[in-house]
C-alpha cells in the first residue's frame, strides 16, 4: 500500500501528497494534484518537526507552563468539567473547533464527547457558510463546477477570489485556458496575480450584489435571456426580472464605480460563451451583502442557460455528520463563532476546549477573545500541534499529532475526490490525535456511552457505508488511495420545485427574503478607509511556515494615492482605529495594487501592536449570521515618521 497524505489544511485543492524522504511532492497521478503542490506542503516535514511543536502536555503555573503527564492533564480537565457542570451547568462549557484540520475524524469525532455532556458548540460562520446557504436557497444542494468543468469552460469569471494564492490548481487551469484564448474576467478591487490573468474589473468593494444585478440587467434587456432554459429549468423568473429592472446601468455604475461599457461587455460575454464558470470567492462573500451577492451572481448562469455555472463550495456531500459528531448523544446548543470573543470577554462560559483552530488570531475582535481567555474564572484547554497565540493563553495545552502522523478521510470542497490519508511519520513527543484525547476524557469522566469508545477506523468504514455518493469499503479505499464521489447531475435541482428557484421557497420558509436582497456597503462617518484582508500564498490561515521572529511583523498596506495625501512612506508607523473602537499599530507599506480608500493586510496579520483581526468587525450577515470581515472601516493616523528598521517589505 502506497503511503500518501491528503492535505488536511482548509484549502480547495486538498492535494494528494507523496512523501519522499525529507520532502513531500505532489502526486503525479491524481487528477487534480497533477504532480505539483504549494510551497507550504513541500515543507510540511520540516514544519511539523520544527521547534514550534507542542511535544508534551503542559499546565499553566503563573506565567509559565509546566510539563505534566497525560494522565495528570486529563484528570485535571475531567475534574474541571465535572465542577463546571455541577456549579454552572453544562451549557457553560464551550467546545471550539474549526478549520485547522479538515479530516472527517479529526474535525468531527471530538464533538461526540461534548454532545454527550450537553456542552455548547459553535455555529460555523466565518468561512463559506453564508454563501453556501445562499446557493442552497436557489439550487437545492450548493455544488457547482468541478475542476474538469473549469477546464471545459468557454468563459471564466473569477469574482472576488485570488486563486493565485488560494487555489494554485485552479490558477493553473485558468492560466492554461488563457493561453488557449478563453476569455477571462477578474472582479477584484485589488490588483492581484490572479487579476493579471484576464480583464480586470475593480468595483467598489461590497457592491457585488449590485454589480451582478447590473450584468443581469444587460442580459435580460439587451442580449436576451435563454427563454427555453428558463421555462424548462427555473421558477420565479418574472419576479426576478422585476427586481433586476431596478438596477439599470446608470444606477449600477454610480454605486459600483464599474463603467456601463464593462458591465455590458461582461454581460455580452456571458451571453456568447457557454458554458461559463464563475469562480465565486469566499473573500468577497464576507461582506454585509456578501451572501446576497452570491445569490445574484449564481443566478447569472441560469439566465443564459448554463447549469450550475458557478463554484463557491462543493462541500455538499452526504457524509453522515450527525453520526460522526454523535449529535444524538445530547442537546444541540450553539453560539455563533463570530460572537464568541464578545461573549467570553463579558464573562460567558467557564470552560473552553479548543482544537483545530487558532481563534486568538483568526476570529474577528481577536482582542476581545484574548481578553476573555485571560479571565480568572475561565478554564481553557487547547489541543495543538504548535505553540500558537491561543495555546499561549491556555490553562492546559495538549500536544496534537499533525496530518503526517495520523490517518483520516479527506474530502475537498472543490474537487470531487475523497482520499484516505495514511500516517507517514511517527508521532512526535507525546502528541496524540484529536479523537484519542476525547476518548480518554470520556473514560476519566466515566461516561458509559459506546459512541465515545468507537474505534475511528470503524467510524471511517461506517461513514463510507452510509454515503450514497460512493460504494467502496475502507480497505479498498486504503488500497486505491482515493475515489470520485458521485454528485447528482448538474441539471438536478434539489429545491422544493425541483427547479432553479429565482424566487426561493426555502428562503421564505426559513425567514429570509425569497428574492435576493440587493444592497451594498455604506461607509460610516469618520472612518474613511475600508480594511480588506485576504489569503497569501505562504500561509494557510494562521498556519505558518516562517520562523516566528519574521511573523511578528506584518505590514499594513496603503494605496499610493492615500499615502501621498497623508504623507505616509514605507516604514511609517500608523495607528489604526476601527469603527467599533478597537485599535492596532502597524508599519505602513505603500502598495500600488490598492485603489484609494482601501487598506489591506494578509489574513490574521500580526502587527507591531495587536493584529489585524483585532480590528475586524463582529457584525454578522443576515444569512446564517455569516461574518462580514471585509465590511470593515477604520481611520488611520500617522504616529511616527519612517524608520529604517521597518522599511523592509514583508510579504504580499
Ligand atoms: N495560500 C493559502 N491558500 C488558502 C488559504 C490561505 O490562507 N492561504 N485559505 C483557505 C481558506 S480557509 C479560504 S476560505 C480560501 C479563501 O480564498 P479566496 O476565496 O480567494 O478569498 P480571499 O483570499 O479571502 O480573498 C480573495 C479576494 O477577494 C477580494 N475582495 C475583498 N472584498 C471584496 C469585495 O467586496 N468584492 C470583490 N469582488 N472582491 C473582494 C480581495 O481583494 C482578495 O483578493 O482560501 C483557502 N486557500
Ligand atoms: N483577517 C481575517 N481573518 C480570517 C479570515 C479572513 O479572511 N481574514 N478568514 C477566516 C476563514 S475563511 C477561516 S477558514 C478561518 C480559519 O481559522 P482557524 O480555524 O483558526 O484555522 P487555522 O489557522 O488554519 O488553524 C488553526 C490551528 O489548527 C491546528 N491544527 C491543525 N491540524 C490539527 C489537528 O489535527 N489537531 C489539532 N488539535 N490541531 C490542529 C493548527 O496548528 C493551527 O494552529 O480564519 C478566518 N479568519
Ligand atoms: Mo476559510
């Protein structure tokens, strides 16, 4: 059996990786990985063997951590759990996990323990969730174009994604299409490596719902929608047409700052080149009207007669998550993860158990999260591979195995393959997988629930058995490596009407507007700059490759125009204040790729004082309570002239 890892970082490419001694390389035979992978993955073995690893359980003793045995650490946690349940109620225990590891077992299995004790868990909202539901309202399941559909596209529109950073295999496919003369459009307020691939449209950020309406207006009123397709595959078109009629080119140009000519030409391309694929970015979707924008964008292909000609997230699979997570074992209590910092800072929860996430850096209002973690009356446990900002704040830190040291099943949210990832390295120190820790805690708590003892191998087999999208046993999958999931056909719509619903019945039933609610971001008084953050090639979320001393210092990027008018040069120190009262100090870097009025930093950037996430708003969208990180307003003040020591660009 070949040793192979499927990358478990939260990235659409979910690469198939072959270890080769000290290195790792992209699997040449995998239909999406095709022999190459990102620079991060190439260095996984070094990264996971670095000095940053948590090797043993530790407990806090004042400002220091003291090494203890697993037995001692688990006993302390179990007795705290019992104490909190007795004195405050089990809902005061919060389990917080997110996207550090996307493996089915690593992600889900630990939740079984927390269901069994009736703890509170989080509602996942910071990534694609709002946009995913937006698609489900109109299409049933939210899946759209797969990599092979992208390869066959006659037109590609990349809308608010920077695939040169966030999906290198999609970037390669689109680069090849470009070389073959396929028209490519990129819609992003910033100039990026991706925007160099095609015709670049730079809307005012947060106006994408209006922009999509303007393109739809041209399709409906000038180029003519595909009437036959609309009558056969859709419902609610008349009402939708009435909605779109309000977004005439004049109005749209005024709001979005995209010229009527650009709107018209893009509409013309949508009408002429089919099938098209619109690659919808998760970055763009994290705005006040982001999920509404996803609704309108996704309905453009329906106007021109293309089945599911979009991609945002193909994570609609039929893996039995209720079984994986043991939802039958207790109450389903949840709080929106975006609200956790404020809740913690206000004194909510007495115990928090964190795994697979680095919320002290990745959540909005990370300052409040850190403040909450410092509470005397909060007991915190962090299960981590490396010493992160979150681990540094914990009462107990437990060592976790990395994807190289554990087995799991891994599915991608872009391509349709499910892989078996095998361990390729001995666990370092006393590191243990996520499932192991919660199994042991269940023993300590004396919980006699069979699901809490279930062998993860058995869980993997059972998940495969229960899925209708595959028919393969675990043993076969382990031999084969990976398997293609069979999604329903593209023209199958799992809505109440069985058609694409321009007017969504489900939306009405769950309390949302049946038609998209078209709106746009408005700048608040006194905060003239919009702060955007997005992914960079070198780092996945907060999972870094670089030595810590380099990482302590990200820059805040300022446009050339704003820099000139404010007298800012590379290396100046800026005080940045958010419209919600948080602040940070960062080194300025003048950046030609930004339009005026926009400042930018990489996701979770660490500044000289504070981090970019301290500045991010915890306001939520209507749909799913999704995050609005990119609807964020700040003022900037020059507090120090340029200093030689800062005048080195970091990464872009
Ligand atoms: N190398 C690397 N790869 C990653 C990740 C990583 O951190 N590093 N993270 C992974 C994860 S968890 C995710 S969710 C994905 C995210 O990957 P993407 O979907 O590409 O999203 P982002 O990188 O957040 O942002 C993409 C672009 O959105 C633009 N944008 C911001 N606001 C607006 C707007 O209002 N309108 C428009 N049209 N554009 C806007 C930004 O300028 C940015 O260039 O990437 C995954 N892949
Ligand atoms: N400013 C800003 N912030 C953002 C975003 C943004 O666009 N801008 N995007 C948001 C998005 S889209 C996402 S998905 C989130 C991601 O935010 P997080 O969920 O915090 O994800 P990561 O930073 O990838 O990983 C968290 C940690 O999981 C650990 N880990 C990895 N594998 C395992 C494992 O098997 N077991 C255990 N116990 N730990 C493991 C890693 O070491 C890492 O420290 O960030 C959000 N934060
Ligand atoms: Mo994400």
